[in-house]
């Protein structure tokens, strides 16, 4: 595996933001059909990733430990937000 970069972590954050946003809209604002929610999450993720690709700030190399810790933090926040919205 190549050296971990901040860009890879940012991709995970973009995906988490899309999932949280779509789940919030689905649970609190408008109950969407599942296929529409899926396509909306994919579209938001695509937009975020295209913005990340345009920025050069995310090309910084980080240590493997920091990479794993940041990814674990993203997953933890994703679970907490998902179940908090569901209540």
C-alpha cells in the first residue's frame, strides 16, 4: 500500500458527511424512498470528492498510525451521528 495521505482520510469524511446528511433528511425532514436516498448519498459524495480533488491541501503524507486513528474517529462519529439522528 502506498503512503497514506490526508486525501484518503478526506474521502472517508466526505462519505460520512453524505451518509449523515441523507439520514438526517430522511429521518427528520422528508421520508425518501430508499433508492432515492442511495442516489442522493452517492451524488453528495461525488460532489465532495470532486472538491477534495481540486484542492492541493490534502496531498500531505501522514503516518500510518495517524491515518488509522483518523479513520477510526470518522467511523466512530458516523455511528454516533447515525444513531443519534434515529432517536
